[in-house]
C-alpha cells in the first residue's frame, strides 16, 4: 500500500525544495535543548505548518543527530468516525520529501492488542499524522513509522493503545509521538486558561487525570486520547519527567488574530538516562 500525501500543497508546501526550506526555517528558530534523560515520547501539534510548525519544531529538534528509528505515531481521526484504533500495518507513506516505510514487525505486534485493527482507509485523507512526517523525514535518516488513528478516543481505546505502545517501545526502542492540537476557536485568553489544564496534567505525568478532564469536556484537545495513550505508555516505560518545550496558539502567526485561536503544545517525556 502507498498512502499518498493528502494535504501537501495546502497544509504545507507541495514541493521537496519548498518543504525542506519551510521545515528548516522552523527548526532554525529552536535553540539547543539538552534533555536530562532518555527521550521516550513527544507531543506535537498538527495544524497547517504556517500556524503550528514553529511549535512542532521545538519537539522535533530533539531528534537532531538521530537515525534508523521506528516512530509510532498516534493521532485522532478527524474525517471518519469509528470505534477502535486503525493501524496501517504495511506499505509506505509519501510526502514531497519521499516515501517512508512502515515498520511491519512493529505494526503487526501492535495488532495483538484488542481494539487495534489493520485498517488503512481512515488514513487516506487524515492530516493529523501526515503533519508530523516532514519534520521526521528531515531529521531522521532511516526513518520507519507505524501510523495509528484513534476513532473515538474513549478511555478503553486510549488505554488499550497505551498498553500496546508501551510493549512495543520496550521491545523495539521505538519513539512514541502523540499528535494533538489543544483548545479550538476561543479568544486567546480563554484558550490559555483551558490549555493550562492539559499542560498541568502533561507536566505531572498524569494520564488518568487528563482522561478525566477529556471525559468532562472534549474541547480541551482534539487528540487528547492520543496524548493519554502516549503518556500512559511512557509512564509504563519509567518516565521520570515531562517537559513543556513550547506553547503557543494560531494567533502567533499569519494574521495574528487573537479572537479565535487554536492552542498548540510541544512536550517531551523522558526516562532515566541510558547506562
């Protein structure tokens, strides 16, 4: 299976050279940041690159110098409603920067968890994972991916994916990425108040607390279930620290309209240092 780019030329530049320049420009604004421990997982936004790319770059800049990594991506399905988690278990994903192979061994192992299904259809037009790929392609030679879309982001769905992610990350040393924007279309002052509640749970390594928040109000984060799954897995892997690398909103870019913004978060989960 070849999953062709769905939002190239609209959500991000549509040619290899222009996309490289856009990604590099985002990364150039990120100062060096040295983690104290071993990187287990990331949270990154998935809006159009002109809006959220600067925030996403703060997460992906931590991958400078890495290579030959499997990255398991978890994000929400915006265009198709379903129950469970749709995994692409074989084939390639394509962007203007080239094709990325799916790690079939890791994908098939994930499918052993109930609720996870080999189902490419929801991925065809979905942007939440595609928006992560240009940064990964630019920074990680030898990249392999496992794309996972959550259909309804219920407690069972999110924690089931979290268990599967923990198992595979432990076995393969895979990096976990949660794709999510935060609150949508509030004045910036309201957005910051709502988003602070998510950030508090992330910094506290509290997936249960975040799940309770989402059950009370889904508007906190469109990919909140993906954050819960990745954070739960990282905690199971021994995470000792969560670092907020950058917070911003859509009003920081473009026309700088602060009246109706979308919130963006870049964060990293760290385990103990490797021996």
